[in-house]
């Protein structure tokens, strides 16, 4: 099993359907990257998170 997850600050926002994360690399001992994505409305209300895992 890998290390406990590390929390990163928000990466940014985009209107298109794709978002590019430059220079994403694993830390020593990290076996996967877990992403939490939320839609944010015009009044800054957030949806429930959708998650995805990228194995290294």
C-alpha cells in the first residue's frame, strides 16, 4: 500500500471539458494520484465531488 494522500491546493478552473495539469509527478513512495473534481456554479455553490484515480 502506498503513502497516505497529500492534499494540493486547487489547481484551477476551466470552462471547456478538459483541464491540463502540467508537471504532475509522484512523490517518493506514492502509488497513485487521486483527483477530486467539483462543478462550481455562478453563485459559487459546489457540486458533490467526482473522483478519479491515476496509478503511477
